[in-house]
C-alpha cells in the first residue's frame, strides 16, 4: 500500500508528539531491530524510530530495508528519525484520509 502525500502529511502530524520507541545503534540493522519494529507496529500502527548508524546513504538504505522487511511504509524521515506506518488488519487505530 503506497501512501499518498496527503496521508503522509496526516501521519507526520500524528507522529510529531511521539517519542522514538525503536532505536538502531552502531550495530545497524539486526534481526532484533526488525522484530522490535514489527512488534511495535502491531501494537501502535505508527512508530517513530531513531537510527544513529552510518552515513545518510547507509541510513536511507537501512530504513528502506526495514520498511521492506516489516511490510510497512516509511511515512517520513528527517535526519536520524523516521516514522513508519503499518495498518493493523484486525483493529485499525489510525484512520487515513482518502487520496
């Protein structure tokens, strides 16, 4: 599911006050980080992540890989903070605006 710009803007607004609950450190992308993000997305749908590993290009690649592995959408990234969204099929908490 690709998010529209309007939906991304809505998610950015919702995520503004969130604190990062998943942290990526010097070891980078590990199975533990992937599992933690999957669990957080299942509980919250919208998760803020802080990645303090590598250069900008490495971070962008890592965030794209995390989105792929967790089957989520990277709604926003600025600096070392990213916002991931994954719709909960059973109990949707966040209603997205139409395109």
